[in-house]
């Protein structure tokens, strides 16, 4: 006796919403309302769509009972037939093949070994079964004709006497008033945005100037006068080279002849209102001139003297970044910073002095030649 179990599953889905395959899953029917596809111009009737849920594996006994009554066999025999049918489906699915149910759909496993069901176009809704899709297109409604003829040129009536004053044209001011009255909210929003932008542009200038002034005070300390620098050094500790003026040779180069005083600058204390971040500075060490090779002389050009060790560290780093040898010596709380180098001729000395004045400070002087 040959039993077509797939046929009984399809027949049951017309009457039932759930038909289970024991140990495998269940076919579930869901109502779907009519659909209008404006792109293709079709109207689909209400339908009952079928999906497969492998989580519903409990046997409701509906399929087994239907097969037993249809073929006049016992419940146990019908159970064995359904179980063998489910086992055959499992074997086909394990071989990564597709199980096809006539007029129902196809069942298969995807790459993640999950059961997937692809239904056919069969409509299991008994109320709309057999109804085909209907072609429907929107009806173009003609535009109503205007009550009055529209002409491009104004009508000219000849031999017409005026029986009264012509209506005056609506003024531009009245049109603007009507527009403002109808768009009060929009006008208020635009006015608020304009005011905010104006306030921002007015406040941005002082903030930028304050920021630039703070950066200038922190990074570039102002110099002090010669009198303040002289007061920092005791009279007996002022180097002899500071009292030597600078002269120029025939070529115009500045040469130290031992008679000029050195221009020295010290940093002043920042204003109380200026927020200066704390700087950790190592204790300054006294750098003595290194002995020059035989036949060369050691020269030292002083650039400035500072009380703030942070400024000392900045200038020393700047000299090192320029590829020169920094020189510094401390006298009390004042640290003198300069450049130490070796030379053989006065021309080399003058060239180094010119380089230091261009890169660091135009007031740099020679304190050792």
C-alpha cells in the first residue's frame, strides 16, 4: 500500500493552521491581507502563507489520525508510516539535498545547517482560493476646465464707458504684511539665529586676542631693562667682558674689542591674572667652556640672562635644535645662556656672531674670544 503523506499535509493546511511532522518541525499558516502593487499594477487577493518552524517538534497527532482514517489502518501502523517518512526527509537533508512537497514548497538546510522553507504560490485561504491576481491601473482623472478663460494678454474692450473707479492694485507693503503675519514663527526663528551669530562674532574677537596674549606671555617672556639686569648681578661679579664696547672692522662686521657692556634681558614675573601652567625645571648647571683643539680658540656669545629656569630650558633647547652647542652659567638666581664654539680666524668669529644674532637675538654679544 502506497501512502502519499505530502498530499495529506497539503489537504490539512487548507483547514488547519498548524500541521506537525513529529521530531522535525511544523508547517504554520498565517493570514495575509490583499496587496496592491502599484509598480506592476496588480492586486493580489487575501491569502494564507505557509512557513516552517523547526522549534515546533511536538506531535499533535493530526497527521497520524488523518492517515489512519483515510486508509483504514491502526494508529500504530499510521505512526510507523509517518515516522519512516520523517526519517527519509532527515536523510535527504543530511545529504544537503532539497526536499520538495507537491503544491506546498521546498525544504532545505543552509550553510549554517538551519532549516529553510521556500513556499510555492499556492493560496491556502479557503475564502479566496482560486482567485487570481487582478491587473489594476490608476484612472487618470481629467483636470477640470476653468470657469473663466485664461488668456495671456489682457482683454481690451472697446467703446466701454467707465461706470465707476477701477479697483486699486494691492500695494507691496500690504503683501509683505500679510506674509509676515502668516509666517510669524519662521520670522522669529530667523531673527534669533541672526542675533546669536552677531553675538558670537562680537565675542569671538576679544577671546582670540586674550588667547594670543596668554600664549605670548607664557612662551615669550618680555625682556627687562639693563638697569634691572645690573641690579641682579653684584658689582664684583659682573664679567669684565660686559664693560667692553662693540666696534666694527673695515668690512662692517661687529667685533668685540673689550670696551662695551653686554645687553642682558631677564624675564619678568607673569601678571597675577594670567594662568601659567607649572613647569618642572631641573636645577641649572654651570657649563664651563670645553678646551679647544690645538691651534683653535674657544668663543662664547651671550644671548640673554634669565631668572625663570623655564625660559632657560626653552632657549637651551632652541640652541640645540639649531645644531649649536649651548652655554650657560649661573650667578645667584640669574642664569646666562649663550652659544659656545671654536674658531680659527676673526672672520669665523664674526660669522658666528652674525648667525646667532639672526637666529636668536640681535643684541647677542661676544663675552669670550
